[in-house]
C-alpha cells in the first residue's frame, strides 16, 4: 500500500470504492463515499462526559469538533492498550523463563547433575509461540528475527552440556565455556525481547478515519489502513453473524473477504459535541 500523508482528503472518489482496514486481526472495509480524511491522532483528546466507553473523546480537526470512537470497543474486541499489555506481559514472562532456564543450567553444571530444561529452542514456551506468531508489521518481525539466532544458541548450550556429560570426563574448562555462552546468549535474548516489546508498542498506534454524511461527523479509530478497492461481490450476513455495525461481507478483486461497516450506525454512535470546549 502506498503511504498515506498525515491527512488525506478522500471526498470525490468513486462511491463504489471501499477503504480496507485491519482491526484486532480481522479485515474490514468502509465506503469511501463517506470518508472525509485519514490521519494519525496527534492532537489533544478531550474527554466527553456521560458517554459510553467506546467514545474516546473529541479533537479539533480543521476548526471543527470531531468525536473519536474506538472501533475495537464498539465491536467487542480488546482495546489496543489491553492488547499491548497482554503482549508485553507474555513476553516478559518469557524473559523470566530464560533467566530461570539459564540459572538452572548453571546449577546443574555446578553440581554435575542432569539438566531437564529444553535443549531444543522450538520446545520452550517462547520457541513455540515464535514459530506460530504472525505479524504484518515489518519492524516487529525484524526484531523477532533478530532474537532467533541467540535464542537457538542459548538452547544449544544445554545440548552441549548433555553431550559433555556423555563423555568419560567433562572438563572444567568445557563446562565453564558452556556457562559463559549461556550467560552471553541469555543476556542477548532478554535484551532483544525487550526491544520487541518496545517495537510492538511503537507500531501499534491507532489510525483515525474521519467520516461525514454532510450533517454528522465521527472519527473511528482502527489499527491499520490498507487501500481503496472495488468489491467484486457483496453478501448479507445471516442473522447469527450480523450485528448493528457489520451486516455484510464483501470480496475484493484478489479474493480477500472483508466485513463491511455500516456507517449509518457509526454516525448514530455520537452527536456533535458542540458544548464541549476543545
């Protein structure tokens, strides 16, 4: 997708075009006919009293008040803050796993005992998560890829100790070298995981799509914006799967399916907050 400028006016585009976007791992689309602009929120957000949790607040855009609505909250998904906290907590637990793993390896070597920790990097909790985790953010993927080699090398220290124990004699110098490498790679893994947490927090910032029907304006906060596309097919969802905000599913020219947002329902979420000072 071509990079959008900080604020892009989309009025005047063909009303058959739909802007595709991502939210909590799912693909959605909203009609370009009602899009006023797209931008990342950098202005001060003022809270609006007596509104639902989905209403984040209000900002000033081109001299006019624009209420902001969290599409995540509206659709029942975890908030971005909750997702970031869960991701950070999970990875910090994996940091502690490896610190404990390294300490247990040291204890086993010092006592000449068998080591029961994972010698295969794919078998520990982090390795299993890493092998299955998918992200569209290149920075996060880059950071995780940097973690892979030292993580493999760290677990290789356990394999080296197991191999050493099978010899008639496992020399002190060899054991000391195993411990040195384990400490080195453990430090690298912990540091790189911390950098991954920071990259996740930096890259997970909401984008705002300002919608207008000529009377009401509302800004919806989404995770990621992709491109404006024409849909080849549109199908109504059955009663089980539809709700107030999503009632249809569309298919793009590439065959991808996107859930279509009902902008009329989004406009109904909030009225112009004329009495709020911003």
